[in-house]
DNA sequence: CAATAATTTGGACAACCGTCAAGACGGCTG
DNA sequence: CAGCCGTCTTGACGGTTGTCCAAATTATTG
C-alpha cells in the first residue's frame, strides 16, 4: 500500500499515523496517571491490575489493551512520574537572588513535597528497590536517578554561585546525601513522627553552607 | 496446676518452659535463616512461603507452625539480619591504629560487603521501602536504621579521634550520606556496572578527610 | 511401656493473580 | 447504508497465593 501511494498521500498517511500514535500515547499516560494513584497507596507488590482498575474509571481490560504487560505499565508510570518530579525546584533556582532566598525557597518546597506527595515518593523508593531485583526496571530507574542528581546539582551550584564559591563535593555525593536524608525523613514522616520534617529542615539548613 | 505446685516444682516447671521457649526460638531463627536465602534472591514481593519451603529443607506447613503470619516471618528475618549486619566494621574500628589503617580496613570491608552480600543488602532496601507502606515493619526497620547510624558514627568518631578532631556533621547526616552512596553503588553493581565499586571507594576515600 | 504432648507433613480450600479472547460499541470511510 | 477499524467490556482460564487442618510422626512424660 505505502509503496504505491503518491508523495502527498504518503504524507497524509504518515500524519494520520503520528496523530493516532499521539492519541494512543496520551491514553497511556492517562491510564498511567490513574495507576499511580493506587500504586502510591498500596505499593508495587500489593497492587494488581484489577485493583488499579477498580480505583479508577477504567476496566482492567483497557490496561491490557494499552500495555503489553504489567511491567510495561509500571515502567510507563515511572517515566511519567519522572517528568513531574525533576523540575520541582527549578523555579526557585532561577528566581532566587540571594543565598537566603534560595535556602528558604528550597526548604519550603522540600517540606511541602514531603507533606503532600509522600505517597508518590514512597512509590519511587519502592520501585528503585525493585530495580535491584527486576532488570527490566533498571534502565528507567538509573536514568531517573541521574536526573535527580542533576536537579540537586543545579541547586547546589546556584547556591555556591550566589556566594561566589564552588560546591565542595561531587554531584554523586551530594545527591546521595540529600537522597539519604529525604528517604529517612519520609519514613519517619509516614510513621507519624511529627519531628521528621522540622529535623530534616534543620539538618539541611545546617548542611548547605558547609558543602558549598 | 501451677497454684498447687511447690516452690521447687514451680522452678522446675519454669525452667522447662524457658527451655522450650529457647528451643522454639532457635527453630524460628533456623527457619528465618532459610527464608532469607530465597528472600535475597527474589525480593519480598515475589517470595511465597511455598517457594521458601521448596528452596530449603522444610515443608511449607512448618513455617505456619512457627510463625503466625507471613509478616511475622519476615519481621523475624529482619531482626535476625540486623544482628549480623551491625557489627561488620567493629573489628576494623577497634584494631586500627592510624587513620590510613582505618580507612583501608573500612574500604576493604565495604567493597567485600558490596561484592559478597549484595543480595542481603538489596533485601534490606526492599524491606525498608516496604515499611513505608506496611506499618507492621516500621518499628523493626527504624530500629535497625538507628543501629546502622550508630555503626557509621562509631567509624567516624574513631577516624576523627585518630586525627585529634571531631566529626564535622551530625550522625544522621553522616549515615544518610553513606547509606545513599552505598544504595546507589549497590544498584549500579547489580546492574553489572563494573565501575560501581571502585567509584564508591574513590568517593569515600575523598570524603572521609573532609567530614572528620 | 503406655500415654500425652509437641512437632511435622502434605493436601484442601477459597481468593486472587496476570493473561487472554470473543464479542460489543461507536465513529469513520468508501 | 454497509463494512471496517480502533477501542473497550466482560467473563473465563490456569496457576499461585496464604491459610488452615486432620492425620502422621516424633519426643516427652508419667
């Protein structure tokens, strides 16, 4: 068919196909978003396709239509999650005009994230742990980890810049530090430890000047 | 019965009971150890009691006899794991007579741990993530986290001491840093990244003098 | 040795899982 | 309008899961 088509017809066909693809992909994202709701509530292990469907406006068959596999669905969820996550602090970084301003903006967002999106973040830690067992997750997880490291690095270099300095440690070490602190605070927060968030803020406030 | 027993008979009965309890508990640990084998291989989510039994010398019924629940079994596994883990660096800490000696001893153990016990550690990270969803895990996990933090702190204070200094950061921040670095290195190592271990060692070698 | 208790076995059970396929629905095209 | 195609629904399938239990086996006690 495609071989016999004229140039114009080919272009139309291609355009139609990419439109279909876009629509298809938009639907995938829509389903992934719905799935994230349940995944954040129950975690990867306890979440079944049926449960996802029941907590959403879709039937469980649709998920099999748009995703070849349960892993395929989860991977799509993870990728979608990444896009949201990685730009969280960018506005603060670009608008802050002083170290204090950056510090306070960063801390405020940090606290809000921990408070409001705890479920999404515990899912992230869940999936990252699963990647240690399930090779299919590794590529996406490592990629997201890299983006998060870059995100932290943008904050740190800007913070250093505002004090005419350079960060005192590597991107990897800096990310490890913040990730470790956040993970610990998240667990404590979920365990109803009311000091989890203030303790994290204090720690970061103390740490920032010493590493940049 | 107990009411009518003489003092001596009571003591005998109590002794017998504690003996039974000890035996019971020893068996629990034995089963937990067998379970850890499969858990480290498959992770928490994919491990069933039947699979555990099949990979061990026990039948699946025994596990239900000694553990009220699957969670009960896992909790016992986690507690047992803790005891092994937390003393790993103690010998190095007590025998090292110089900063270099401590550094090299620590790094050697670190590399060996990552190399030889990767499966046990990914299980630990798995369970810690599960604790964010499953309240029943939280108490044990938080307790182990505390012990690990103390373990790192013992290393750091000793390292500082050998240089007549004091650690420059809090126990929590220091643990977060090392835990973050280790977690990242573990994931990369499991993804067959051959630079994972050397990179970790380089990073820690560079970091140690700056934080103590 | 007999009898009582503790331990172990292996199968049965209902519930749930991921997957699949046959068919229904609705819009678009020829 | 008829036919096709992408989309979606629904129910069924085989397999696995945690749990439970009755019977068998072993250890302990009187």
